[in-house]
């Protein structure tokens, strides 16, 4: 019988501790995907653990203090909530699953810098980007986040400011409320929208033509399925004990 050539989980875990995380990537056309030999449970578990332990860089009040001790950045609470959820495989497979976006004070252009970890990105915001642009933000590249439980069913939020109505949507990639603007040239698409039905006493799905909107920070559009679910009434259906499937309405 041929000897097993596959490395044991313990061996890989040992490797994972010795090897720098950046050395585990190098696959795919971009060269930034996790190499096949590291697609193992112990390596993923190690990434998760690293993600959790790294979260300690933010204090109990949600403030990140820069390494020099001179600067700090108040992490938006919704961003912090999202970062405290476990990573997806997709996020771990991508070396640069995060970026920081900010506007250059010199050229007025929106800039990006990619990061392997959102916790490292915070150092960059506190010490650099956040000091020239107070709206500098962390963006998730490989996973859209659903609206956090506290705000479910609240979006879109309409606010009256000086006789004008401002609409805030949950942006799944910025992990924050954002204003979305029409993509130019104008584009339209069809999507299912929940419309309240007085007679039936619940929401009814209707096909509607919508204008394509995008987030000016990250480019996420309102066609994204996580955006669609996050910015509509969030229904929780109750089931009787023992029910195995939803009754059709
Ligand atoms: Zn966004």
C-alpha cells in the first residue's frame, strides 16, 4: 500500500504557525489566492482564531489607538459588529479581502489601499488616511454583509434636512449606512420588491423597475442581493413547533 503523502492536520497547523500568512497565498491569475495545499481545516481555524485575537486592538469603547499612541480612530459600531462575525472561506481564500478608501486632499480623487486584515487597516486609518479624510472607511471586498440585527427592517432610512429628503441605505461592503446615487449614464433593472398588502396583512413580492444606484465609497450597487434583502422590510416568520416547511401564501 502506498504511504499517505498528505500532510497531517497537526503538521499543517505547525506550518501555519511558522509560515507568514502572506506566504500561503500565490494562486490564481492575481496571485493573491490561497494555495491549494493550505485549503485545510486547521489553516482555516488558525485564520479564524487570528481574526478573533486581533480584534483586541479595539478597546471596549470601540476606539482603535495607533501604535505610536498619538492617534485614534472611532470604529463605527456597525463595522465592529460585522468584524466580530466569523470570516467566510471566501474571505480567507483572498489575500487582500479588505481595503481602505479615502479622498486625497490634494487631488480630490478617491484612493484605495488593500489590506490582509481589517485590524491592520485600522492602523492605516488612524495614523494616515483618517487624518486627511474624516470619512476614510474600511470596505469588505469578498463578502457583502447583511444589515446588522439591530437595524433590520429599518432601512432605507429617510431623513428630512432643510426641506429635502435624504435616503440612507445599508451598504453591504462599507458595513454602514450610506447614500446611494444614480449610476451615470442612467440604467434600470427589474427586481422583486416587498409591497405591503393591507388585505392580506403581510408583504407581497412585486416585480418593479428600479434605477441602478451605487455607493460612492465602494461602488456596491442596489442590484446586489445582500443589498436588496438588507434594505427592505425584514420579516421574521413564526413557525409552530414541529413545522418543517413554510406554508405557501
Ligand atoms: Zn459602500
